C-alpha cells in the first residue's frame, strides 16, 4: 500500500512545477487524510505550512524550492517514500504571544521562530523587561528585541548576533537588536518555561510594533511571550541532516 502524501507548494513557479511532478509520481491526498505533508518552497513557506497544519496529526517534510531552506531537505523526485520512511523527527513547541496595543486591543499569535519587537519610528525603542514576574531590565534602549526558539535561533536571532541553540535545549534566546543602553548588551538565555514581558516606555514618542512569524501588530504597549507546550510541530529530516546537526554545523561555518 502506498503512502498517503499531501503536497503543498509556495506560489513560486519552481515550487508549483515540483508539486505537479511529485503528484504525478506519488499521487496526492487532502492534508486531513495524509500520513505525511510535503512542503515545497523555502523556510517561510515551511513556517506557513506548520501553522496551517498544526491541528493535524501528520508530520511535515520540507523540500527546498526556495533560497536558504534551513528547515528543508534537498529536493529530489526519486525515492521519496523511502526517504520519508527513514526520516528523523524533530518536535518543536511554538511561542505564544499576547500583545496589547495603545487602544487596549489584545492580539494573540503563535510563533515557531521568534517573537520580535521593533521600533516603528525614527527614534530608538525603550523597553522594560520582566521575566517570570521579576523586573530584570529597567530600560533597554535599542532598535528592538526578540525571543527565539531553538528552531528560530538561526533566523532573525542569528542575524542580530544572538546564540544558536541546539534543538534539544530547553532554552529560549532573548536577544537585543542594536542595543544602545545598556551598551553592548547582547541578551540572555532563559529556560523554556520562562514567561517574558516587554513593556514599551514612551510609546507615543517611540512607537513599537510586535511580530510573530510575520504577523505584525503596530503601536503595542506591552507584549507577553511564553512557550506553548500544548502545541507541538513534528518536522521530518533526512538521516544525518536533521535540525540538531544543522544547528551544530552552522556554528562552524
């Protein structure tokens, strides 16, 4: 009996062409009936697919038809079923964001990579940081700050000079972007269970936006971030090329 596979592809022509070729070879079923969901595109589309299928039991296996493809496997049309049967698994929990804007509206979103706060005006942001109810940083003057999961530690977090985290580490990275005060403050490593709260100081003069995996909300005055243990994403990788190995290898490149 053949494996039930659901193929999803980004809008890029190279991804659509790959999807058509794979469907012609392996067939296609709705995601709700699939044993495995195969995502064709780049890392952005992989995140989109994980969000869209988070309530389904099928794991997601990505094949790179994008640019970097850190969360993706090499694209090949042959031996797909054998690759899926031999694949390694990585289970990741997203971050839950609760952001309150200046009008008092509360916005909630999940982020697999990171939750970030970014200045939305010409002046640097002023943020106050509380961890598990304890004030840790009275004033952080910066272009922004973020909380990243291990899976997201090689994305925006890495670009902001944050640490790369092994996928099995029960740790979150709190990283500043262009910190001005405290000068050269690079952030902190926090336990996965930590609850982080950002309060925006002088929000009218120094507006800030919050972003969770591309979902953005403007004029926020406070943002709460925590890991969401009730949501688990299962990603498949070819043997020897799993996320754990990629996170380690990235630190030596």
